């Protein structure tokens, strides 16, 4: 976890995902989270915690 993003913030890697909520939104988010895990994409933890940031945008920012 010693990596840094271009903005200087720390990066983290998804290794697992779980969640709850309405099935329609939950299934989409879990599919994207699975892609993040499988591809080993480093993400900014603050972006993941921000409900306004779509997980799919983290894949395209790779």
C-alpha cells in the first residue's frame, strides 16, 4: 500500500466486496466490484467511500 496516486493520495486495492441494499443497484455494484478485484486495480479509498463516485468510473480511470 505504499503506492501514491497522481494526485498524491494513497491508493488501496480491492481484495473482496460485500454489501446490502436494493437488488437492482446492488447487483450492478457487485459486478463492478468483482471486476476491480479480478483486475487488481488500485483505487483511492476516499473515492470508494464517496457515495457520489460511481465504482465503474474507477475502472475506466485505470
